[in-house]
C-alpha cells in the first residue's frame, strides 16, 4: 500500500512540474544588436556619475531581472507592479559598460530558463512581462535598492508572452532596447515645481 501511495505521489508531483510554464529570458535570440541592447540614457544630467558615460551600453556591473503578471492591458507601471505574481532570472549583462553588442556583448544578456528551477510561480499560460535593469556593481542587489540610492535604473516596455510547459519549447522574451537613468528624488520634482511657479509669478508682476 505504501508503495502504491508513493507511486501516486510521485506521479502527481511529475504532473505538477510538467504543467508549469517557463520562458527563455534574454535579448540575444534575435538581432542581438543596438535594436535590443540596453544602454545608459543619452541625457548626461541623468546618466549617474561613475556608472558609465551617457549613451553607453551597459555591461557586467549592471543587472537585469524579469517580472510577470497575468496578461492584461495595464494602464501604468503602478498597476502592473501591483499585479506582479512572480520575478526571476536575475543576471548580469555581457561585456563591459562602454563596450557594444557586436564587440563584447555589452547591452545584451541571457538568463536562460525562467523560472529556474521551474516552480509554481509561472503556470503555463498568458502573461504580461517586463524587464528591469539597474546599476549593481556588487553593491545593489535589487532594482529598488539601486533606485533608492539614486543609481541608474530602467524598465522595458510591457510585452505579452505565453509561458509554455514541457515538452513545448520555451519562447524567447521579445525585449526591445531601453535605457537606464537616475530617478530624481520626489523633493527634486517639488523644488522644480516651486521654482517654475515662482518664475511665473515674477513674469506676471513684470
């Protein structure tokens, strides 16, 4: 009887694993050039000191991770983040920051199969996904930590993808080029707003 129960348990476990979806998280499966590579903003004021020059492709001191939520037309970033059901595939970019996708692979990455190991966070089905990248440099393990330290961070546009279960081949993530930059503190926006308001008042008085 115990052997029968063990066999049933193993069979159910196998069905659970095989029913789980997965994708290939990378931006090298297609053109593998500047059209998909991640780079630092061309705006020097937001490029982040000591994190690479404006416009440069990011390298091994930057990390990237995949986020996924049930497929939907999310109105904004906040709505998507609130719906996220899983994250994974954190990896570093190829090459050195300042290199290039066709020279040392800068701006490109390949995290392999996500999630890994295949688990319960991505049942086979349709998802809306997004990649997020940030300045890591061995100091900032997550996007949020880098953002809080005012380091370069950035997110791709949303894309829809169907995670597949074995034996169907896992699809590649269709990521297009995006940039990273520093995110001004809320107080910076507030001061900028006050400055603009003061300027308008002065102009009206004149």
